[in-house]
C-alpha cells in the first residue's frame, strides 16, 4: 500500500485580531487548521505569552514566583518595565487585583490611573484584567477602558453577569474584549452571540473558556478548547472563531503542587522546579488544545514555553 | 406510539406541595388534563422518597386512578414505594410500567417486582459510575439488562429499553447517539425490543420558548427511528404529530411554504444532529 | 469494516452457555463489538464465523502488552482522535533511557530512581513504567552485562532493549525474553535480522524509519516475516514532528483504516533541560504517543508528567470524583459556616473556587455521590436526606463546628426539612442554587 498523508482541510478560520500599537503590536490567530497542524493549513501567527503583573503587591503568590519580582512588584509601572525590558515580554497583562472589595477595594479612578501610568511606561501591548468580581469589574473596566483609549488594549473579562457595560466600554474606546464563561462550550457560544448582538464585532473578541491547572480539571479546559476549535474550523461556526485565551498563571500558582515545600511533600521533589514545571506543562497543554494567547507568571516557565512554541511552528 | 404524561413529578412545585399535603385535587386535575391531551399512561414521579414512599405512592396511584382510567408509570428508585404502588394499581385500566431498573446493582431487584406483579418495566441503559459514551455502549448494557430480565422471569415483551436522553445544552452529541441506540435496541430481539425515552430532558436547561420546539422535533426523529413510547408533555406530542409531515419534508430535503417554520425546523434539526453547536440563541443565528 | 454487535451475534452459536463469562451470546456480541473482549473466549464458535469475525474484530490500532506481571502495560488499541469523543484507552508508558556506558554504580542508582518513582495520586499508583537500555558502548558484552544488571535490579519494570545491532540485541533478548521486553528497533538496514529475533523470542518489536511512507513499507515487510506486535517510530524528535507525525499516524489508522500504521507509537523526547523535556513529553502524551522515552527522572518532573497523563486519559464519560471528606477552605474555625455538596470534581472545583473568592473561611463537606452533580445525584437517590444525615454524622464534623448549621445547595431546597428531621440538633439552611452566588451569600452571612 502506498502512503498518502491524511490531510484535512477546514472550511472555517480563526479570526486574527491585533492588539497594541506601532511596531510592538501583535497579531494572534488566523489559522485555518487545528493547533500547529501546519500540514493541514496555514498557521500565520504564533501564540503569544503575556507576563502577568498586578496593581498591588502579590502577597498571595507562592515564593517561587513572588521572589522573581521582589524588586519591582510593589509598583505596577516598575513591574511592567521590568517585564518589557529585562524579560523581553511580548505583551503584559495588568490584573487590577487591588480593586477587589476584599483586597483593598481601590476605586475605578485609582485603577484608571495605574492603567495610564503603565501604558505611558511601556511599548508592548497591554491586557487589562479586572479582579474577577462581577459587579466591581463592571465599574473598574469601564474606567480602565477610557484611560486606555487609543491604545488598542485587550479588556477583560466580560462574563454573563456583567458583560453589557464592559462591552459598551470596549466598544466606545476601541479595545479588544475577552468573553469568559465557565468550562461550558455552549455558554461560551451563547456569550459570544449576546456580545455580538450588542453590535460588538466578533473580529475584536477573544474567548476565555476558563483555564484550569494541571491536576485540577485541566482535562475539562483542554477538551472545551479542542471542541471550540473543531466547531470554528470544521463546522465553520462564526461565533466560535475568535482566538482563545488561556489565563494560566492564576490557576497554577495556588494549587498545592506549586506551594507545598519539599519538607512537606518529600516525594514531590524541589518546590521551585515543581512550580515552574507545573505552569509550563499547563501552558503547553493549553497551546496544544488551541490557545492563542497565554497569561503566565514565572520567567523560566515563560522561557520554556516559548521554546516549545518555537519547536511547534 | 404510547405517550406517558410527564406532569405529575416531584420536580414541579405544585405537585410537590400537593404530595406533601396529600391534596388529591391538583394531581387529579393534572392527570385528567393529560389524559384529555392524549396521554395513554400517566407517569407518577415521587423522587427517591426515602421516608414513607410506600404510603405516598399507594395514595397517589389510588387518587389518580379514581379519576382517570389509565395505567400508570411508577417512577421512583424506592423499592417499597414501587411495591406499594403496584399493589394499589388498578390493572383493569391496563398494566402498570415500572420506571426503572438499570445496570446499577442497587436497581437489579426491581425486576423482581415486575415479575411478581406482572408489570411492565423500563430498563435504563446506564450502569454504575459514568454515562454510556455512545449507542454501542448503551446496546451492550441493554444486552445485560435483557439477560437479567430473563433470569428474573420478566418476558422481553414487557421490557422497555430506555437509552437515557441527555440535555442538549450540555451533552449535544448524545442526541444523535440516543437515536442510534433506539434503532440498535430494536434489532436486538425478534420481535423488536420496545423502547422508551424521557423526552423532555433533551431541552432541560434551555430557555422556555425553545423547549417545546426541541421536544417536538426530537420526538419526530425518534418516532422515525421506531420509538415505542415517550414520557413527555402530551399536549406537545399531539402538536408534534400534527407537524410531523413538515419535519419529514425538511428531512427529505424538500422546501416548505412557511419560511419561518422552515428555518426553525432546519436550525433545530442541525442542532439535534450535532451539525451546529448548540447555544440558547441558536434560533436567532 | 467493523461489524455491529447484532451482526456479530448472528455469527455466534446462540447457545447462551455462559462459558465466555457473559450471560448471553447477545451480551458477548455487544462486548465484542466494542473490543472489550476477545472472540477466543467463545469455545464453540464455528471456524467459518471465526474467519469472518477475526478480520472484522481486529482493532484499527493493534493492542498488546509490554512486560509481564502486575507492572505490565498495554499499548495501542485506541479508537478516537479526540478525548472528548471517547476515552483514550491505554495511558502512555513513560520510559527512562539509560546508556550502557554508565558504571555499575551509576546504573544501579538510575534503576533505584525508577523503582522509587512510584507515587499515589487520586487513588492511582503512578510510576515510570519502563527502562530503555541504550546500546551506546558499541560493545556487545558491555551491553549484555548492563541488561543483566538492570533486569536483576528492576525485576518487574518493563525493559526496552534500545539496540540496533542485531547480534548484541540477540544476546540481550535471551536474558529477558520471558519478560516481554520491547526490542527497539528494526530499521531498513537490519529489518530481517531483528524481525527474526523478535519472532524467535516472541517479543514485540520497535520499527524505525524516517517518515511515514518508509515506515509503512517497513512494517509491511516485517509483518510478512511474521512479527505483528510492532511499535512504530517515525523519527520525530521535536515537538512539531511529534505532533504532526503522530497525528498523521492516528488519522491514517482510524479514518483510512491504513493497516501498515495501525500500531502504537514510540516517541524519544530526550532533552537536556528537564522542564523543556516535561513540556515536549506532555505534547507526546496528549498527541498519541504510546511510549514516551525521557532522559531524566526528577521527582517534580515525574509528578507533572504522571498528572498530565492521568488527566488526558481520564474517561470523559465518567465524572471525575474528589475524595469524600470535609475540606477546610481558608482558615476555617469552629465558627465558620459548613456547606455540603457532591463529589463531582467540576462541582467541587467551582464551589471551592467561589468559596475562595468569597474570602470567607468555610468548611466544605464533599459527599460521595459517584461523581454526579447535585440534582442528578438527588434524582438517582444518591444525595438524599438520609444519606446526607448519615454522612454528616459519620464525618465527625460535629466536633469541628460550634454552630450546628448545615448549608445545602439551593437545587435541593426540598430536602431541608427531612435533613433537619434526621440530623438531630442541627439547623439546615438552603444556600444558593448557583455557585456564583456563593460569595455574596457567605459574605452577607458573615457581615
């Protein structure tokens, strides 16, 4: 029997929004093949990794990752500059954790100022994230969108419970938008429909189907991402064609495997390497499943995943 | 087609309250309404009914059959409650149907009751821990249940195989797998095995306005596959049968006059057949 | 083409003799159709049926065991491309590559690491399954002695004889043939010799060729010699090669029924940087690598790899379950609230996540309901008042909380009265129906 490569051509194509401006702007998505299946079709853009920074000191991060930023993490601007200049970040994700009612309850105006200051200090594109508090995010992200007007940022996350005001803000200030649902492909589609029904262009959307850490439900995220990609490509489902976000770091750096010391768990080995590997393997799996944009924390994990990406394309 | 009216269920608040207060009127009204709407049997779902389930079931059976000359489908996992219901059941209106045995060892002994009281019984093709992945796994479980029914002395003519309809909003790919299972079950015996579904679960979790649409068109597809009986909304099923020709036309690739209806049917069939990903607003797309 | 269960049934004796272990021929036929049992279990099947069924019931990807005893591992037998369609069946085998050039002490130490790699995770024993012994010395005697030493020190571990030299391989196979090692590998140069060794000693054979066209003609040739338990290596080394070629192999076997590639895959990852090695290995695990060969064996790396393998190979139809117990979230004290829900892992992750979001320290009682979600578990009679009361009593949580108040999911509000009746001295409160309302609920209470 002679061998023929079993290629599959797809009728659909992932959308390819750009974010940021000038020479540092980046573009993601655009493929008409399953993740890294370059024998099936074209993969015009590599996945991008954004470094996560916060507007307050990350006292809830485990030492392994907190210590990497100890000289800069008391100040979002310094932190952003460090990621851009020293770590050569392609993009930065500013999480406005300090606006959470339980973590300082900083005002939307405060948050807007931080956004302005960070934007003034960096050239790479910025992702602006709320504190994952449904009501507060609606107010904070509106102020942040306005402060970032003209910078073509990614704003997030709009969820079923608060999407309307956030969508309106992203629309008014020309940003890209993350639509997040909780590990349910049908609700992910529904939210994208609702957002586009408000007049928001699907070409400006990213889907976050909710990330999970290795060992803590990653198989659900993995399969939801794979199914989103299959719907986008094989069924040519336009509502599922926005690129996918994997918000990796925040789910990884709280599980026991990234926190417990070797003294506590001797059969698990060194805690620092374990944490880094946990983040890197989680991120790699998300890429294989279809993520186009990752948000990560540890420089060594980012460096490794970038190597994986170089190998994959 | 046997329609088993689904409305008398503990899930419904009104029914639950009537059950707790032992107020027969709302239950009788519901039973009569379903009977008039075309139900051939009435489902009586009392849930797990841990405490006093036997007394409750017997009371319900009597209350309903007092007003409606129909056989009942006794729906609970509780053995004692089933037995009490079977004892109370008036077989003059037809033989009862037990809902249900399955491949879960906890539910094997329910077959005893079918044999002892000469009742029909539903065999739900699920085992312990985990849902069947496809039609083949459902058929394999069906074969086990069939063998067990024979062991317990329940004739295969009295066994209704239920492939377990799952929610389209969360398990879309199973809609088609259930249709395949219905076809497969029938091939497993000569004369063909009888089949039944809990139909409305297909649209459980969907917005109110699209529930009847999904229920009806899914029912028609199952009918075409040879389904024997459905636990369903009797009113909806009567409507479905009236609309069957339109759906069959669309399935055959014909155009129908009413463009809105055409779109509604086409989009719904695409969702059922897993050609488009389900979303609550799928009809608006 | 595969036959349906009913078609198979028609070819069986229909005696319902039960000798196969199934209650009826129909049940046996259904299991046969799913590849869950072998036709050989039926003692009375006719020769003619055997012929018809033999060809039809051959799985698209061959399945066979490596090793013997309780640490043997099956490879192959896969039926799907995506794990959401149906369970991936046989989890990837992790092998560690050891060169025969190491000193005896070094070899012993490496073997020791493999043997002690076993850990327990979510009730499963996980380990590095195999040792690949590489013929790096070029000296057959040295290889033989390394194989001897390793096989003695690791009497139960699966052995891969990583050796392309036929005469060295022949000598080594003789030492461990009874343990069903994998002989790796036959190439275009040595195919006949290696195939004959594998045939003589009845061991599985690895087949290497550069690219899938060459690989498929080579497997055909070897099959012609009479060796059928093959493991294939396309030469893929980097992540792209592994992902693309493994995908092409799986697609060819499943979608094109292309028999020459219907075998399990071996991937040599082998990196100096262990974090990178872990990442590339996880690509191989997700993308159809049946045997993944690694360079190093750090405990932290093992943990990550065992976990990704376990996660990817989880049955998507069987809800993942968490352990039944009362979980402490935050710095819960005797004054903290007590919530109860079922042990469906997704329910647990989402509820626990929302409790964490609330920042209100809380006790979360997780009850074994066979991994069903709240409403399903209730309907199935697994999350009933009686069972909840019994679980709470037996959990001993009474001694952990001062305020005997149990918060039940809003979905089962109906149970509140009867749980209260069965749990003397307790107050039952109905919590939110949806998890995302938990933070507000908890904060309002604690305010």
